[in-house]
C-alpha cells in the first residue's frame, strides 16, 4: 500500500523516481516516461522495493501483485501497443479512489483477508418474537459522511403474528455497538431496515458501492444457526453471483450461490474487492412435482442506498 500512496502524491512519486532510477542506464531518456507513470516489469520491482513494501527477490509474488493491479484497473497493460520498457501505466485517479474507500489492500490480499478485515463490521442482532429469541445478521455502513448506520433485513425485526423486541447487538467479533435511536427505519417491501449507531473504532464501514456482475466471485458474512453451539459465530462463505432477477412486484433480487440459512439474513454480500453488492434476505423456494428448488437471494446494494437516502432527507 505504501507504493500506491506514493503514486498518487505527484511530488513524492517524482522524488522516488529520481532517487531510485537516476543512476540507471538511459536515465536521461527514460526519466520522462517514468515520471509520466509509464514503467516496465523490472521498474515495478524496483518501485516496490523502494517503497519498503517488499524486499522479496522472488518473481511470483511481484507478478501476482502486478496482475491484480491490472485486473482492477489500477495499472494499464499496453502489451500490444508499447515496448516492454513502457508497457504499464499507473492510473493514479483510480488508485486514489480505491485508497479513499480503503479497498486497495483487499484486491491484493484476497478473500481470507477481506473476511478478517470486516468481521468487526458485521454484528449479530438479537430479537425476541413472542416467547422465542432469534439471531440475525447486520452490517455497519455509512453514506459518505462521519455518521454510521447498521443495516439488516427488515423481517429480522418484524412479524405478522407476534410482537418483536430488539434486544441488542452482539456476535463473536463485533465488540460494542450501541443504537443511537430507539426506532429502526423500515422498508418492508424492500426487506431492509437501518438505525444510527456508535460502534467500535476499529470496525471498517462496508461500502454499498459494489457492482453486481454475473459470475463474479462473492463473499457473504453472517450468523446462521449452528447446532450444538451456545454462542453466535460469524461464518464466511465464498460463492458467485448467478443472476439479477425481477420479482413479481418489480423489485430486483440478486441470486447467489453462497450458502444461506436461518440467521444469515441481513448480512452483506461482498465482491472480490470488499465492496458490498447486496444484502442477504432469504432463500427463495419453488415447489414442484419432484421436490423443492431453492435459490439464495439478496437485495441489491444500490436499492438499499436509495432507501436510506430517501429516509434521511
């Protein structure tokens, strides 16, 4: 991450180029290209080492890092148009956006890192319906300012037959969350609800900015019921987005292959860079002559954002 921060600081980047490359062959000719953001694979290795990010001399980790930067558009690969000496170009504006969202590390370090990073951002919610207590899932988010909110599926907090009492937040890693209002804000048709909160300082908000792309890899986090356990445990599942469909009421639903079971509702569905593309709501079932077909569904993140924005006006 040190190197990416240097790239977006023009003065610091130019100083690094002069410091690390001034004594290399063809410096007089090459410096203009390097300072403009063009570089080779060897140049990348030198810049990574100069940033203190890695002292490894192994090619494979550096190749993987560079391939991920290309995959997510932080670096452009012009293999067919330029010589190897100027094959790659830094995309500083896009890098700056990823750094501001706090997700540049996610694309380099992968799903296990993402699940670990956001575990404190996904609290369990405890409710009482009638004389029974239930567990659901929620997640911490913001709308671009300092205010923080917890979002969950509305049906975790609503019931047509019995009154529902919200008992509080908890979970294996969530720390201390405190609701700053006594009332949740609901959209029953969307199946979403949110409330302003104060939460752990080290909990990273989940950004509702992910793009739903069919067959893109997904990560879900939630607190499904686990037999024989006495406390709530956060489970992470990998899957993929299978489709974006319209229901009979005209609403959109994400269909994902991630495992969803009671207690998972309200959890985030993240993409490969840790942005939220949706929120788990339920398993959709269809009965037919030979049995039951079921698919796991979520609400698109942008519809949750629209609901929250309208409700807060």
